[in-house]
């Protein structure tokens, strides 16, 4: 449907900017637009057509809108937000479930069951395989402290991240080829920090 992505982009930005998400260090408008851009990049690498990629791009825009209300189980609310908007816009009934499934697949631990779901999962955690991972990681740590009241020593924080990075798997060809090698280096850097702490 012509213009549906732009309508959804405007709608989702409005939700995020007019809620607590506007103040979140990590799960904010910038993150959503980054996920959208990364979804497009991965989908192009995977050879998807414009028609094929549309549902996952819509899912990328809506995937964190539930954070406006709740952190826990926000994926379910995000999926409901998407479905309600797309039904109102008379988006194809057969395609709305695709959007909903993509959003729900991002719940941790990620459980993608299709190529589209895998694309969004990798786009959502794209930062794990970036050289500026530690910048994003500190934003997430700040968000956990300010909004979840979860405070960790550096030693515990490094340990948690090493475990997460080592257990995580990318699901797409793009993720495996380009993001995985950098993710492994990021894990090694955390391990180095942890080792140095133990030697002091």
C-alpha cells in the first residue's frame, strides 16, 4: 500500500516522543529509526523485494512502541499497536499477522521462525556487532539503572554482557557475515576488562 510506511513512521515517532520513551537513554526514537534502517539494510542483502520487506519494515517501526506503557511484555503491546493501526489503515488482513509475528519474535530470548522475523531480530540487536557497541551498551546500562533500578558493579556488568554475547546468535546471512565477527571482538574486549579487574 502506497504511503503506509511513511504513515506508520509518523505515527510511531509520535507515540515515542509523547511518552516516557522520549527520555529513555536507549529505547527511544533514535533506536527505532536505527532498527528501521538496519532492517532495510539486512533485507537488501538477503535479496528481498520491496513488497516482501514491507511487513518487517512496519514491524521495525512499531517494535518498541509498547515501551511507552510498559517494559515487561512490551512486545505484546507493540504488536497490538501495530495491528490496530494497520487495521484502521485497511492494510491487507493476510499481512498484518506477519507484522505481529515479527514484533513478537524480538522478545528475549529471540525466537524467529521465518526469514522476516530473523531480519528484525538481527536489526534490533545490530549494535552487538558494531564497533561502537560500548557506547550503546552504556546507554542501556543507564536505562536499567534509571528506570529498572538495576545497579551492577563493573565486574558483574562485564560478566552479564560476556554471557549474553557468547550465547547470542545472529539469524541472517548478513548478521553471520558482518556482525558476528565484530560481536566476538566486543565479547573479547569485555573479557579483557574482566581479566584486568581480576589482576588488580
